[in-house]
C-alpha cells in the first residue's frame, strides 16, 4: 500500500470545508471534544477538523479529494464503540468524517417490509420509524439512543434479539457505500433474493469503515409481536442455563426472541450503582437468565404454558426461582438490570473487558477455566460476566479488586487478555463477537485467526483502498 501523508495543509482543510459547505464542519475545540473522546477513554483522539457532510455526493467529493491528496479519513457514527475503531491520530493526522447529518429517511414500505435510511439515523429512531407503520426493527442495544445505523452495520452489531433475528448483517437488504476514491456503489435494494453475483454488501458489513463508508441502508422490518412475555429466572449454574435454553427452543421454536444471562456480581452492582433499580428476588443467586417469548392472541394459553414450564423446572431443581413480568413496569425493571450492567461497572473502578464468542456447549467450561486462571493471577478480582446466551456471545469483564488502584490493575491487562484469548482459541471461539477489532485487538488478532484469512483480508483491503486512506491502522 502507498504511504499516507503525515500532515494536512491549511489549504487542504479550507478545500474540505468548501466541499462540506456551511455548517458541514467544525474546528472549534469545545465542539470537537465529543467527537474526539472515546467511550472508554483508552485512546486520545486528534483531528484538526470534524467533517459533517449531509449528502452522499459530498462524501464522495470528500473522499475523491482525500484519495488524490493521500489524506486519511476516519469514518465515525455515534462514537459509542468500545475498541477504538473511530479515533484518529494513531497512524497520521487523520481527519474524522462524522455521519450525524446523514439522517434522512429515504423510503418506508409496509408492503415490502423495508425501510431505507441514511447512515446517521440513530438506532432508536429506526425502531420508532418502523413502529409508525406497525412494523418491528429488532436490532436492540444498550446504546441505541446514541449509536447510528451506519456504525451498527460497519461493526455488525448483535444485541439482544440475535437468537431469533440475527446480527446486523442479517437485517440488511442493501447498502449505499462510498469507496476510498469517491466511487458511489448504489446497492440499495428491496430484494430478499438476489443471486446475480458476489454479495458485495456483506463485505462492507463488519469491515469497520476500512473498505468503504456506508452512507445508507435498506433494512428488513418484521411484524410487531402481538405480545412479549418477559421472564427472569434464578439458577445456580450455567449448565442448567443451557438445559433451560434447549427446552425453551423446543417449546417455542421461532417465538423465543431474547435469551440473556448475567452473574450475581453484575446484578449486585446494578442495584448498588443504578438509581431506582429493584432487586427482583428476595435473595441473591449465582446466575440469572432473562427471557423474552413472543406470544399470540391466546393470552391464557401462553401464560399457562409458561407457568407449566416454570413449575416443572422448579420441581426438578433446574431453576431456583422465577418471575413472569405481570406488567410493563416489571418488564422494564428486568431489562433495565440487564442493560445497565456496563454503566454499573464504571463506579467500581477500572475493568478489563472482553467481547468474545464461544460455542454454546462450551460456555460453562470456558467460564470455569477462565475464572480459575484469572484468580491465580489476581485473587480478589471481581468477574462481571453477562451476555447473550442464545448465540454464545459473552461479555467477560473483570473489575479491579476493591483495594487495588486503577493504574496498578491496568498493568495486568496484556497478561489477562492473553489468558482469556488463549482459552477462547482453545474452545474454537472468537476474540471479538460484536464490538469489532478497531485498535484494541488489531495487534493480537493475527495470533488467533488463520494466516490465510488474514492475508485474504489484507488483499481485499488493497483492492478497495490501495492507498490505505480509510480508517488506517484499524482492524488489520
């Protein structure tokens, strides 16, 4: 790849301002701060200007100019990522191109069950737009109030409904993408089937802005579930959680839409640190499972089936306790617990976080082996474990011991990461499940991914971006 420039001239900046037009950029330090502050404060970002174009054509013009001038660009959505994928200044003086003004709805079709929006539309807005025509967009994340659909696709976000609806890539019918040289690829389609060649859209989904900038997407919509039954179960082992999951899959097949799990420590810190959080049971248990089951008009039949399931498993000592949410308030409290876990960790001090995936059959062994090895390194470490049981995605987070200083704890990060990643590799898992690679894992991914795959990824990058101007230094 050709070497990118290590500086950006004042003339280049003025030309880029001109391309973006009035209100399409900012170079004020106080305004820029929110675009330069990374979610976990691991990386200090720098950019002489934040570009905020409001049309695909302007993005095309920006990239064409930067390509010809060898100026690197970092695409940025809601800036909610956790792996340093949207920070600048780590290869050269990259310029941040933020998509927040790409926020128009282009098409909405009840008949086709699809919605076309620009990349800067926030995820919760996509959900609301779908609801306006009595449809459901199932991607749901804790950051949905601020993350943008372009970033969700660029990182192939997962969320809580993967067990039924799949990851972000499963929800995209088509994409509009601008390549490194400014070429616009218009792949926006309504089609559920299209076998007319390579599926180029799937290359861009999960590529973290290294192959092209996603500017718009056509998304699949679904019927709104008639009713959602939310259940919280208390259990004493993850082996029993797997038993419950397998039984639920048999009972409910396509109606099982969420299956989350979290540890007792995760619940305790939510109750402690998140205002108005309610302890759901009279006592604490080692593990909890949060379940959503989509119901039908036959409410009594649905409820009776769930009750029978609970009574049977209580008698057999598979579950220790269980609650079916009786109303919206209870349902919201259950989900508030699960979604607040990342925020509840912050007051507890530094944490070393891992977004990994493990074959479902190996989850219990993985957690048992990992925690034992970690405790040998730091005896009083506090594991905060939660995730998506239905697809094997585990957030294996480790909170510092109470009496250890943050900086002292952070010195263990590389050592702990190697322990966890080695065990993930042993169980044929992935060191990144839904957050991506970014800067955080780019130096270690080569140790856990097949060399032929890495080389193929590098060759694909060269085809799409031979000058390496798009999000340089990230992913590979």
